[in-house]
């Protein structure tokens, strides 16, 4: 961490680093490849994004969640005077890096969609949601990474975030259904003749194979978003490129496993081993995409 981060500001960053190390099971493998200063700043970004997500996924009644999200919007608007350690760190990050603070508002918009139980008829509608909850994070990361001037840089970062969110959706179909959430577009469900349901063991049912076919179709679509988003990598410095490749690589590996064997997500939350994640990060540091 930079020598300038001392006293209460340094403690604020350390608080964010601790949150990220404990909670960012996939992203931290990429974050830790950054130089110390950027690593601390991106941890602040993650800590605030995590707080927003946790409100949406928590146990509060809907009205209380919406009130908490609105309160956080208000806190963001007044970040310069906040004593909250996460907001203190984010405010400092935005002073030193071109972090687009408005993207946090988009993330809140997306979490509000979750809280109100929004469903999606078409992929275009789902894309709007993914852009809010994950494209926003891609653009926040870009603000920390920095890039060579390019008119498409922000769009590439946006696309990469959307690709990661599509992977999350396919991984979490069972868990989301159990929480009363369905992200797969209704048009896609209808096209493959799928009605999401559980069997007596609590696993997703797929007697006719339609769900597996839908998952493979969706995975192929997500791969196109990765291809577009990874155009960002040549615009980044070496350490930022490595961080980006590690984050994306872990999720691409996960997507490949889901596409190859969709039934793996029917009864569990699929994840890569720590060894596999470390391997992706090591290759990323060498400039090799996974």
C-alpha cells in the first residue's frame, strides 16, 4: 500500500482489503496481481460493491432493502463527509483514479431489480440487468486499471462484466430458483421447452434434456461476450492485463465446465478448486489467457 495511505485513511483501505480477501473468492485471485496501490483501490471498489450486493441478498423485508439501498445512494452523494471506512476509501480512490462513481448507482439499480423480483422475457431485457450489476463493475475496474486511449475501452469492460454475470446466472440456476429468482429469459425457456422445477431430492429436473440444451446455448452466447470483452486486455498495462485475465479466466474455466456437463449445476453450486484458480492467475501473470 502506498506510503501516503496513513492514519484513518490507511485503516479504511485495510478494512476494504480484509473484506475483499475474505469475500472475493474469485476476484481476489486477479486483484492480488495488481501493484499495491491499485490493489488497495480495487479492494475499496469491491468492498462497496459487495455491500450493495449483500443488501439485495440479505434477509430484510423488501421495503427495508429498498430503503437501505436508497440510504446508500444518499451516502454516496455525500461521500466527501462520510466517516464510513468503505466510503472513505472509495472517496479517496475517486480523487486519485478516474473511478466512475455513477456506476455504483447503476449497480444499485440492478440490485433493486433483484429485490423487486423482476423477471426477463428476452435476452435484451436480461442484458440491461447484467449491464447494471456487472458491466458497472467492469467499468469501475477499468477506472482503476487505466488503459491506452481507445473509444471502445469502456464498452469492452462493460461486455466483460456482462459475460461474467451470464456465467454466474448459469452456475446459480438452482440456488436462484430456490430463492424465488429466475434470470433465464422466458423466451429461451420457451424455445427449449423448459419449466424450471425441483425433483424430490432438491435437484433441478431435466427429463427431456431441454435444460441442458438451453444451458449449452446460453454458454455459447456468453463466450461471444467474453471474446468481445477481452479486446480490452491489449489496452492495459502488464499487471492490469494480468488481473483482468485472471478474473475472466476463472469464470471462463467455470463456463467451460458448465457447457461440457450442464448437469453439474443441477444439484450443487459449481466452483473451481483453489489450485485451479491459482493456476489461472499464474498463467495470467505470464500473459496467457485461460
